[in-house]
């Protein structure tokens, strides 16, 4: 079956998670993505997690469906080969930052001199301009500086909390893939390439919802509310006999149903809880927490989940990792896909969340070994002979 990005070639110079995630999404959708590493491999091949034998399988989660080549941009021959690769490609993804990318010649201004319609996805901590542009940064720094870390956590602890996964990295990769598609569409219309400037901090700020309006207009700073939600209530996680459940009520109908099935019909007419605004008041939330903690605490997770969903109230178990791994809905949607790695064994990978009916994405191959596709790429794409490839390898160019 044809893929939506068949015929698009991407050169991926990125490392860590954000840039590689962007390129991986494009690869999942059919683009030919060529990951470029320095001879001997990039350092991210040694990052955790590790298999029991000590081998890293970090790249499994960022480099599936990609080809892999090696190239030293510090050597003149390496630069010449790089220019040839760019001329035959549509997109370059890099995450060096505005200082290093200019030094290496992989910045947009340099690359558009090689190919006028090239699209460059530049991933960095703070973007290509601004007072922090030259700084280095990671996912947690972006979470911290955006304000998200400060509003996350429980009020009684009064300390900032980072989300347990690198959501800013991954979301920047998703935005980067979206930006690439928009740039490809623009190129189709005009024949022009462009820079897709992706910043971890920009991404983190994009998730702040109405926090700035709350601060500027309502003169309120969003408080830490644990697992609750300042925009709806009752909306929280509660402990059952055998685990935890998350309950969300937002609409008037859901509120009325909640009162009825918990035996508190009188609350639906209580003047204290008539509107969403009423129910979101701190004193209301304290009341809901005490009431529902007691009610849920006398039931099992399955009892609560089944009863609430039957009545149209959003509710789900707070799954542990093993429970989420076996969740039938996650499995049915193919959001865990297992591939066999000859060195490690079966590796479960995150599936493809964008479900296209006519041109679906596909997880085809594992992350490439170091230089796995050197001969294929340099021979078939650039027309180098076997002798030339052997010579380049001996010189440390590839």
C-alpha cells in the first residue's frame, strides 16, 4: 500500500528525542529517512534503557523505519558528500543549535544555497533567535521555564514536579513533523523551501492552556491541585479497595448522574454546586474529595469504572505500567507493537497514533545498526563505486 510520504527523502542529523521523533514520524508515514551519525556511531547509542545484558536499546524508540549511514562533516570529503546528499533530499532535520549548526554548515541559510527548495527542521532548546538562543537545554529545563513544572504537583508538598516522561521532547517532535508537512505543502504551491524553527520552550509554553489569561486578566496564579482539574469538578483520582481510579465530570448531565449513582441526589439541587464555577471553588473541591474518597474507597476499581461508564461519566483505572501494557483498548488500537531484535529479543514499541484510513503509517524496521546502509546509500543514491566507499571508510570519512 502506498504511503502518504512516499518519495520524500529526509536527512536526519538530530540526536536525543525531539528531532529523532520528528524524523521518525515522517518515516512511519513513508518518507525515506536517512539517519547520519559520525563514524563509529553517535553517543546516543549508549543511553539507557538497557537490556539485561547491558546493551542500550534507546534508539529503538526514536529511530525505527530509518536507514543509517556514517559521515564525518569535519572532513572536506565529508562536506562534499553532505552537499550531494542535500541536493537529493527534501528535508533536513538537525538539533545542533544555532551556534553549532552554522559552524557545521547545516543551518538553513547555508543549506538553501545548496538546494533552494530545501526544508530545514531546526530543533533546539530555545529557538534560533532570542536572548537564550545560544543556551543549551533539555526537556526538563523547558518544563521548568514554561511554568508547567510549577503548577504540577500537590499543594501540601509545595514543590515543582516534572512530568515522568519527556513530553516536551516528544511534543516538539510532533510539532516538527506537522511543521514539515506544512512546509512541504507550501513548497508544492510555490516551489520554495523554508525553515521550520522548533523550540522545546515554545512547545512547553504551548501547553499552558489559559494560565496566562488567568494571571493577566483574572489576577490569579493557577495553584497546584495534584490530580484534580481547575477547569472542572469533581475531577480527580481516588483510591479504591484494590487500586486507583480517575473520575472526570464536566457537564451538568454528568454531575447529575454522579449524584444519582452515589446516592447523593440532593446535591444536584444544592445551591453550592449549581454551576461549573460553583463546583470548581476550593471549598467545593474539598467537599468532593472527602465525599468521593469515602464512596470510591468501599468499592473495587472495576466496580467504579463499570458503573460510571455505564452512566456516561468518564472514568478509568489508574493503570500501573504492567496493566497499561495489557490494556485491551491500547492493544486493540495497536499502540504497542512488538518487533524482534536479534541481539536483545522482542522489543515493544509505541504504535502510530495517527490512524489514516487510506494511507496508514507502518512500523517496518528496527533502528539501523551503525552505518548499516552506507553501501546502499552511497552507491545507489550518490553513485559511488565499491572502491570509493572502501577508500572513504579507510580515511575515516564514513
